[in-house]
C-alpha cells in the first residue's frame, strides 16, 4: 500500500463506493477497498499525463465516468484528453488526444446502447461544446465459467 498525499482531485465510482481514485503529486492512486489500502495506478497516471509530457496539477484530471451496465468500463478526462479502460483498469488506452484535437475535456457521458455497433462517449470540452467520439471497442463476448464438479472437492484430503 502506498500513502496518498495531498489530494488534488478525487473520484468515487458511484456504482461501487469501494473504488476510489485520487490524484496527488505522485500520480493517480486507486483503492478498491474503500480507502483502506492504495496503489499507484501507473497505466492511468501515464494516460492522464500524456506519457509524462504534462506535469501533475489540480487541472490534470477533470472527470471520471463509470458505467453502471459495464462495470469494467471507465473513462478519465482531463488536460491530455480522454482515456478509457474496458478491463477494470488493467490497461488504459487513449480515446481522444487533446494535442490532435485541441480542447480540454471536462466531463462526458458514455453511451454503449444507442448504436451497439458504434459505441460512443460524448465529451464536453472547455469552451468548445460537445464531441461524439465513436468507434469504441466492443467488449469481448461473455465466457461462462466451467461448472464446478463438487466431487472434485469431496475427494480432497485435508
């Protein structure tokens, strides 16, 4: 567990209050147990700093959008643009680059349902209006787990 310093910004997953993101001077820290323990989310920190091109400041991370229907999908919006994870934060990938399309994303809305063949996030940029960013990757198909054979457990020796 790493300590959290002075919080420059923080976000709580509204659908799971145990998931908390905090931006401090070292980067984005994540807790999945309601703040009992923390770890530095290196991949998300890399995403929000534009691979280290931006210094950490209070304006670096403006908003995070979580999805009730897709718990594994989260968006981070800020000075570098918009980053997304669709695997519970294991990896983050850029969705909108603020250098390529000038404007600082401040907030957004994820719409995976209106056109399921072209999932989109709507991004409000400071002083620029709303952008629709489509072409988000689809989630992999659901893979049910193999049934558990209770006889396997009955044969274990303790």
